[in-house]
């Protein structure tokens, strides 16, 4: 797959049944904007061999919307082994800066764009969340919601089954423990943190690559997920993430359909673009039931 930029690197007739909605980005100051600028990754060492991580995006076009040319889109603590090898010996504070593109807005603007007329998500079959976001304030749209479960299990129960009930999957355990950042989805007219998550290592654990899915509970009992593929540094700096959204969606769904008596139905969710990651999504959602 062609690298898109520094950070980012069968059902069509059923559109609207699970997740119809607008996927376009407004260029107005009153809505989400797609903007070119500079992405800055700042790492400040702590005493416990971890780093405080701050990701900022800078562009002159942000001033009209945010009142400043620089906004913080992510903050977290990262471990030294999450860094690319050439940075693991750093002892002091350092920064990596590269040109990039972002889809940014205040989170309420994303909520308004994604929510139904009643501001709720999850109360009707076509009101599923559509996207995953960084931050709950100066938010960045980052990828598609692409798997849903209607199996009478919560996000925590799905996680437990995939991590602990290994016999379910014939020994295929989704039990990687690599660190993961908090992300948000629009549920009931608000930005909601992921409830849980699962991950499965790919190849040697030393490479840090994994299949990864964040999970959210919906009010009606269903669970939705943002499935993707992580390279060593999770696309934080330097490495092309190649999130492989559609392949990740299918890998996650196959875990349920190949080993257990569950079925998969594909629905077109109209969210195959309109975010800042690589365009490896085809806009489909796998419903497991």
C-alpha cells in the first residue's frame, strides 16, 4: 500500500441499515476541517523509563476555529520500547516534527455531524457510531468503526472471552498487552471513551506489531469496535502505520465465525474515508450475531 503521509500511512444495497450518515468534512469554521500543517510529537522522560507524550498539530488555518495555530490532539504515557529503535537511547526531552494532514474540529462539532436528529446513538439500528477520534476537545477523526456484535455480551465479556477462554478459539488468544491510547466514539450525543479492547501479536513479540480493536458498549446492549493493525510504535513517530482497516475488520470477524457458531453480515457504513489515517478502509462494517 502506498504511504499516504507521515502518520497515516456483499452489502452495498443495505446502506442505511447499520450506520448511514454523512462522512464529508466541512471546510467552514463551523464544522470539521481538513487542513495541511505540521505534526509535532514531544517526548519528556520520566524517572520510571517512560515518557510523557504530547502530540500537537500546527497550521495557520486553525486560528479561526481554535483561536490558536497549535492544538494538542493527544496526550499519553509511552514506554521506551514503543519508540523506534533509533530513539530508545534518548535520555532528555526530544521532539519529532513532520508535515501532515488532519481532520480537526471541536468534539461537539463531530458529535453534531455524526448524531441523529435526536442526538442519540445506539437506540436504532442505523445510529451506530461511525468514527474513532483522538481527544475529546480539539479532536481528530482517525478511523472507522468497523465491527459490531449483537451477541448478548458486553465489551468486557467479549474481551474476557477472547483473552481468557482460549478454548473458544482453538488456542488463538487475543491477549497481547502492548500499551494503547484512549480513543473516543460518538454515543448518545457525546464523546465516549472506549470501554475495553483486545489485541493479538503478529509475528515476534519484539516487533510490537499487533491486530488491535477498541470496544464500546452501546445503550441497547450491542458492542462496536474500531479494528486496525498497529506497527511497532503505533504510528506515533516515523513508522508508516498502514492500519489495514478492512483487513483488520475481517481478521477480527473471522475469529468469531471460523471457530464458533456465529455468523457475519456485511453492511456499508459510508465511513471509508473522511479521517486522517490511511485509506485502507472500504466503508464496510461486519456485524457478528
